């Protein structure tokens, strides 16, 4: 084995987004493309001597090849040890768990999360720091700077590692330990939740369906829900991670998990439904004929957190992304704790968690988590809900309806316009920003605008400032219209429109969500001319 230095030239467009670098598989397969980005990571990290790195991904197409390349490059950069999941598999939450448990200096996650997989699908890579969370902007910007100037990369010419065999091997002077992908994560879950109570729930005949969507959370759910908690075989479906996710779009929402929603709407529905996404960090909770909104899920978990052993002493605070509904704010107010509003992107929660200012975090894009790791966590959220059901004896539907009765209902929806012309989307947002100052005080139907701005966040821990994080139009009654461009797509631009209306009257909690929000939808179109500017008459996805 020898370490080689390979000449290369920069590739354009390797700036990491909110969740790392995501591109089509075919772009990553270009000679030197992945290597350049990984070299930029190691150049940013500097001296790796004596350090441990965690490595794994969601099993999508190109995952195994990428793992082998990164192992050989890690060896060439002096990394002492790499912990890699068996088969190259580690969910995003599991990577965070393993980093923290073994005091690694960071980890490389291979995933494009909820984006489609397969040879024609998407691939992604991101770096997580030593707290287990996504790298902050100062690191991702340094990585990007190196991608623009990289002229060579270092790599060992060692042969491939058998990723399916547990144990240790060496590449150059570096130890590679292939670890059980599930064990450390499952052990952590057993400490956070009342497994005895959940086990008793299943022993009484409780019925559930968990859809792994042929993605990475399947092995975790299978081992924990069926193995450790004793749910009947068949409770977890689509549990084998496949390179193309079995043709599924692994995004756990009512559109892409339509089969699960149909099952839960049927006459013979199980009592509890759930799904998780490509890399295991998102979740959807479903009751009978009720898909729980992610914003409500965060609020309900927060309001009942002390029912789970790991949170019995209470929670310090809640953090939510700005586009997420304000349902959690009402819970925080009732509990007398802080509720932080951050930009979209889990990395913004890291400082709050590390400083013990927040315990629970959530995003409207089906992501919920806590201070147990530094990523959102799909299986964790499902187990939390199971713990709530076991502790209260109430169904998902009862828990939701009682929460609305106590706190009121935040009608909420997100409209996605995917793969629109990027220039048209940028022009629309630029023009809308220019008119924000004139919107305050204007009346649209029954609504009067109290505030219109481009959200700016000052981190309360380190004082860093993040600007232009989404346009907000806030009404006098607290209803909101939010628009932003997403950084998770790989084609064109994705325009996200978020709509929120609060309803205190319990007699009006059973309205259809889109009908309840129709006046705000019309105002959003009037103000932004979204359909005309993008050429799209309907959103691609409504959740």
C-alpha cells in the first residue's frame, strides 16, 4: 500500500447547502468529483493525527463506492481510526449518536436525505462536527473555499474493505472498525423511553404499522420495535434499505407515504402509523384518518415530555425553525420556558442544545429531535409517541384533539413548487423583498398586515448573524405567510410557501386545512404573483 497524490482541477458548484452537498449521482460519479470535495473537508480539518472519524450513509446508489474512496482518503490524511457502519450503513441520527458516544472528532454522512435514489437519483455528502451535529457555516464555507482552489488530492491505493464483516482491518496506518449499525443507537433509545410500558402495550394487542420506505430507518425500526419491544412480525414494512428505495420517494409525508395514509384511513386501520425517510432523520405520525402535522407533533411531544423517562425532569426550552408553526410557542409559554425561532437547517439548533438553552427541536419538514444527539431523529420521534400512548392509554387522535382543545389549533400547510426556473424564482423573491416595507399596514380581505420582513437570526450563543432566511408576512391576528427558496433540491429551484392561521375555538377545529387557509393562499398569490412568475398553476406537493 502506498499513498498517492493525484492532480486535479476544481469543479464548479460544490458549495454545501443546509444539509451538505447534494447533486445527481452522475455528477458524483465524475472522476475526481467526490475526491475533490472530500479533500476539501480534510484540508479544512487540518491535522487528523490520532483522531477518530465516523462514516456511513443511507445505502442509496453509490454509497458503497463512496465509502471505499473516503476510507482510502482518510488513511492518506493520517486519520487514526474510522468507525464505519456495517454495509456502509448508518442513519444520520446514528452517526450523531456514534460521534458523541466514542468522542470522535467528526463524521461524514453520505445521504441526500428524502431525495430519490438510484442511478438517476440524487447523492449527497456532509460533514458533522464533534458534537455530532452538522457543520456550521464557518466550516462549510471553508470547505467550499477549498473546493475552488484544490489542485490535488491524497489517497491510498489499498484494496477495498469488506464492509459486511464486523471487526477491524488496517489501511496504511489507519484502523477501520466495521461496527453494528444499530446497536449503539438502540441502547440509547432504551435509556430515553419506557420500553417496559411500550412492550406491555404490544402484549395487550396494540396494532401499529411502521413504513421504512425501503430506506435506512428500516433496520433500526425492525430491531427496536419488533425485536426489543416485541411488536408482531410485519409491524415494520419496507425495512430493507435498497439503493433506489424500491422506487419509493423516501419522504415521509401524506403524498409520498400515500399507501400508509390509505391504510390508516381504512376500516381495518392499525391504531398507530408511522414512517421515516431516506436517512432516518424525518418522521410522520399517523392516527386513524389523521396525519399529524410536524408542527403539532413537536408541540404535543413538548407538552407531554415528562412522560418519557429521559425527559422526566422537564425541558429547558424549545427551538423551531422559522417556517414551522407557532404551536410550540404556546406550549413554551404555558411551561414558562423559552421558544427559539431559528432559520431552516438543523445546524442552527446545535448551539442552543450545547448551551442547554433548548431540549426539544423541530422543523415543519417532518423533523423532530432533542438534546440526545445533534440531528433530527425519525425513529426517536416514533418511540416518543409510542411512549405517550403507553403512558396515557390514549390514542394518537385523542392526544391531538385534547392538545387542540387546550392550546388551540394552528392550521398549517406547506406548498412546494419544485424544479422551477431558478432565475425566475430568484427574480420573484428579489421583487417581493423590494416591496416588503410597503406591505405593513395594508389590508387584504379580512387580514391586515402588521409586519413584513426578510427573517434575520442572531445566534444567542455565539452572536453570529444569518440574513435573508425567508420572507415573512405577518397579520395582526398572528396568521402568517412565509416564502423561501429551499437548498435541498438538485434541479432548478424549489419555492416553499408556508401558511398558518390560529384558531382558538374548539368548535372550528375540524375544518379542512386547505379551506381554512384559502384566504391566506389567495393573499400569497396576490402579493407574490407566484403562479405567473414561475409558470406553475399548482404546487408540486402540498403537505
